[in-house]
């Protein structure tokens, strides 16, 4: 199946979808802002939210915020009783 045939097949399937929620999910994926991670509280983070979060962490570190090495984190975790 070539690319055009593949697109046509998918378009036909999309035309037959009756579930508005599914169409919303597909629209989200096609717009590139889909869930890529979850917070420690199990809140979903979209791609844009995740990138913004990482950028804010980088800015904080650049401004002198305290950060920890992997070894420091392991030591802290394994010392908790």
C-alpha cells in the first residue's frame, strides 16, 4: 500500500467515527499536544506542559537553584528507613 492509499484508508475510517471523544483525542494527537508524562500526583502532562516544565527547571538551575547528582539522590533514598 502506498502513502496515498494509506491516507485514503485512514480518512475513510475517520469519516465513520461517531464518538466525539475519540475525535477530540485524535485532534489532540494531530496537533502535537498529547500526554507524554505524569506528575508524582498522577496528573497528566501534555508535551507542551512537559517541555515548559523542563525549561523552567533549566532556568532555575542556571539561576543557582540547588540540584543533586544521581549518587546524592540514591544515597538519600537508600538511607530512608
